[in-house]
C-alpha cells in the first residue's frame, strides 16, 4: 500500500463539495460503518466534463471518492464505465481488506451517477464502441436466433449477473465491440438481495463480471419507472381479482425500452439479451416476429410477447439456438465464475418474501374475509383474501369435497371466490382485451395462456387485421384448464408470436 497516495486523497480530496453544472447525482451507502457517498457526474456527449462528491463516514470513504473523481474527470464515457473498485484502490496505492469497502462504495456511487448522466446527456458516435475482442460480425449463433450478418457497430448487452446474460455477453464480445448494462429495478429490505436479479447487490455483481470480461458497464436506476409501470399495475391487478403477469409488462414497456434508448445514446446498433428466444421474418416491412427458442424447456417468448416489432428489429438473442447445458458449458470453457450459478426462480421483487406479504406492505391489501361459493352461489366456506387465490388453483382452497375443486373465478369487489370441478374449469373460448396483432389474425393457429403451458390449438373469432384491437375472442380447439384474467394470451402461428392480449374477466352470468 502506498501511504502517500492515500494520504494525498485524504488530506486534499479532489472534487469534495463540488456539484458540476448540469450534473447528475447518485448516492450509495448502507455498509456496516454507515459510510455514504453522493457522487455527481456531468457528461458532454462522449466525455465526462465534471465530477464531484460528498462523503460521510470513515476517512477511507473520502479518499476513495476523491480517487474516483481523479480517475473519471475528463475521461471518455466508455473509459469511465470501466472504473471499478480495483481501479480506485490502485489510485489510492492499494487498500487493505478492511478498507476495500470504501472503494466498492465509491465505484457504486460513480456508476449510478454516470449511468444517469449518460442516459440524459450522453451521445456516442454510431460507429464507435470498444470493449469487445475478435472480428466484427454476428451477435448470435445464426440468423434464426436474431443475429444479423455484417454488423459493424457495437452491441449493448443486458447483464443480470446470471449465467445466461454472461454467456450472451461473452458471445457478443467474441464477434465484435460490446458493452454492458444492468438495471436496478427494486429496493426492499425484506428482499433476498442474493437471489433477486434487480437489486443493488445483483447490479454490483453484474458490473464486476462485465469488468472482468473487459467490458464497459453502465448502471441505470429504473426504480421509479419500475414501480409505476410494473409494481403498481401488479398490485392493482390483484386488488381487482386478477392474476397479473408483471414480467410481460416489464419486458414490453419498461425494462427493454429503457435499454434500447440507452443503446441509442451509446451508439450501439443492437441490444442483446440472455433470453431464450429467436426472431423471424426480419425482412418484413412491418418488423420481425418472435420465434420460439430451440430449447423448448427454457423458451421465453411468452415473457417477451409484448415487445413491438420495432423494438425486436434492434434486438438480438444469442442463446436462441442453444440449450441450457450448452450455455453452461460455454461459460465453464470461458472461465466465467457464474457457470454453475443457480437460476433465479421468483419474480425479482418477490425474492425472499411472499406475494401476500408484498401486497400488504406495498399495496395495503390486507386480509379481507370473503365467501367461497359454488357455481350456483351456494356458500361452501370462507377465506381471508381473494388475492391469495389464482384461477385454476386446486391446492390450499380449504374446502372438503368428494371431487377435487378448482378456483374458477374471483371477484375483487365482493371478495367472492367461486370454485368448481375440473369440468367446470375447462374453457373453450377466451376473451382478451387491449390486443395487438403484428400480422393478420387469420394466421393465429394456437395460443399460450400461461408461461409454462403448451400452446393450445385455437383461432380468432371473426376477421381481424394487424393492429390494435380493444377486444378479441379466441376459440379453443384444445380446451383450456382455466384461463386466469390478467395473464397474457400469446397468439401464435406455429413457432411465431403474431400477437398478444390480456385475458379478460368472463362476462357475468
């Protein structure tokens, strides 16, 4: 450790108390010793034009923030996006393990502030980019997966810190210039930060992984947009007696839109993700369509169905032609530390908590007694909240019956839950609202009504051209065992997603 370098930043901190004009600020803190840094960054197109900070806590925190200012001020945006704890510690002449947390804190605050500044004011040349190795070329494994040939511009890769996005980044970096982005979407003391893919912990892990791969990494704080566009509708849906699917809205209207906008700021031609999906009909003037992944067990087209063709035209899915074991093998061969990392299973904002607990804390939806009735209105029992049930649910209803009972309907206003037999659950017609067709409705030959459900043979009722539709009716040739209002109906033509809509409440009988 170089004591003189550390002493210099401690006694003559660079940028302390300075807030550059037009800068964007972000705060990081919450470590055991209550250290906190607020970092400010101003960006003029492709360079950092100014930086400053305020720090509270131990001396190492002040020194680390000063070192970060020294490193970032006047640097190119991509160089600034490669600064992490190691670079800050090196500027300080090295740090003992006990003081390394200060460098991590400074790196986190810098990354958040830089991301906000670039998102608002950044503008890199469209043909620029750096950070990848190898010849410029495909960002996938073939044109069916959404890769294009002859790409000369850089690729922005969405990284979550898991093995899928890491391999997507690795493949992109092998084929041309690439940089990475991670979104911080949610912050809650009751969440398990290690298993959530959108927490501050996950962001820091993804950033470290990207830096280890030699890639510039951008952190975007999207918590306000995520709350308004995903969490609030999720809460409202359960309050209304529906079973919303927040991942569909997040991908279709919040998360990927933000990353595509950042890609444009960074001069990136494409955005690549670690989703298991492909695209097809890329030459169609209406834009490409989603196509199911080769690995049917991992296919994620259902969760991506709300993406517009315009967005898909700028996206690539490098894993679309691969199976999960192949992805893990690529990660192992590349020496990626996440090769054996377990996949996240929960909704990101429910990691470590329960749905009922979340709805109570964030939506004020508490226990509310209601009736459990049969299809003729006969009262069979009671419950403590309709939001605790899902259409199609069999276990946990709490009613003794000679024949298994399933949840058929929920009423958000009365709190009444209707149950019935499997025959009563079965549906051969489904109504959807706020529908979008990317191709003529006559092409629809099947529909997926749940994420892990197989496509059911189906057709649209009546004539429907491509475009927006207030409502559409789907006639099922393969009856569905329950269609939950609030879930997405993914309209398909074979392996292709040609439209989507939200399953509506059945008409009152």
